[in-house]
C-alpha cells in the first residue's frame, strides 16, 4: 500500500557525511549527559515506598505536594493514578539524623497525618515497600534484557543479510538507545521500568525499519545491474518512503495520544517512544544505510551464487572466449 510514489530518486547518500557528523555530535552529547548527570532512576531501581491514596473528590495535587515537602522528604513523586480522585505517592528511601533508614510504615503514617484525613477525606488504599536490593536486581535484569536484545538483533541481521549490514544496523540501533537515554539524563526525566520497556520496544521497532530498507537494497542489487551502490541505496530509501510514513505515522499518532491524554503514568513511556520513533527513522535512513555503504557493501555480498552458468564459466576459464 502506498499513498504516493516518488518517480525520481532522492539523493540521500549525497548528504550522508554531514548528517552522520550531526548524529555523532548528538551521540557524544548524549554520552556526556549520561556520564555527567546520570539517569534519574525511579524507586523501582533505587528502592522506596509507594502509597495509593483516594479522595472523595478531585485530589488537590498541589496541596498534597506542599504537605509532603513540609515533612522534609525530597525527590517525591505525586501523580494521579487511574482517576482524578486517586493519587500515587512515591517516596524514596529516607534516613534519619543518625543515618538509619526510616521504616516504610513510619513514612506512610507521617504522610497520612500531613494530609489530614479528617478534613480532606483522604483514605490510604495501599502501601508497598521496594528495598534497595530488589531495585538493584531490577536494574541488573533490565541491563541483561538490553544486552540479550542487542545480541539477538546482531545474530538476526547476520543470518538475514551479511555482517556489514549487521554491524551497520546494530550501530544505528545503539545510536537510538543512547540518544533516548541522553535526553532522560539531560532533562532529569524519571527513568522507570516502563521507560526501559519503551527503550526495548524502540530497538525492535528501529531494526524493523532497517530490515525493510536492507531488503529493498538487496532486491535492487538483483534488479538494477548497472546502478552503483550509492544509487541502489538512494532508490531503496526513496521507494520505501511511503511505507515509512504510513507505518511510523500511524504508530506516532497512537503514541502522541498516550503522551497527551495518558496522564503522568504513561507520560515518560510515551515520551521515550516518541523520541525513539523519530530517531529510529533518521538512523535507519542516514546512519544504517550510510554505514553499510562506507563499509563497502556490494552486489557480491548479497547475491551469492546468483551468477548464470555461462558467466561462471567465462570467469573461471580464461580460454572460454577462444573456444567459443
């Protein structure tokens, strides 16, 4: 299915060097922010207390924040959960003056007193405590999941295409992941399990776009024998633009709906997906394809054993022409 068809190939690879220099600068900036600021990890990774409080009417979030801050609790997260009357309060692990960790029950009791249930109608629904050890295990498991996904993508691209494409594809995908993490480090956005799930989803989504372009490049090598590698790649990208706009456009509409209307619970998840989808398109076109071209991918890499018998005999036997 195509909305439109571009008759003349767009010379994408003519500007590949400039665009990849921009990508490199963006990538290095993301690495700097990750090194300098680090990620603002949620309590799922660092440990803390999660409280769910319900109100008989719309919860006054600003008033709740002021009441909790007066207790001296820093880096708290207060947001609606499920409806405007339900509130989720996340409290990181706190220590007293002697350096001892304040118990979760003591934290929740202090918060409920500050909210004044008698006058506000606040009712505690649930309290959960996430220990630091559990948070470290979740972080480690998330890192393992990311590594396994990367290894799986490399193996898939290696079997499906050729090592040059595999290397180009995985560099492009890691480029997307690091830039997403760089945004979160730069703006101190909360990095939670849902954001990690979005990063893993972006990896699969981005590699899918790369595979589509790589498939068309391989098809073009069979179809257009007189084109050079740059022309083959330009034609492959141009011919898949309509498909890219349909698939990524429809996905982005859904993600933007979550970003705008999903509330705080889905905000950072949708934000990570939005950044990943936009940079995924960019990297598949200008990073993955350009790297494959610079690595020297050629027709023989992708079409092995595709020569005609007469061509094979002519190449293998120097006296073939004399005998004919």
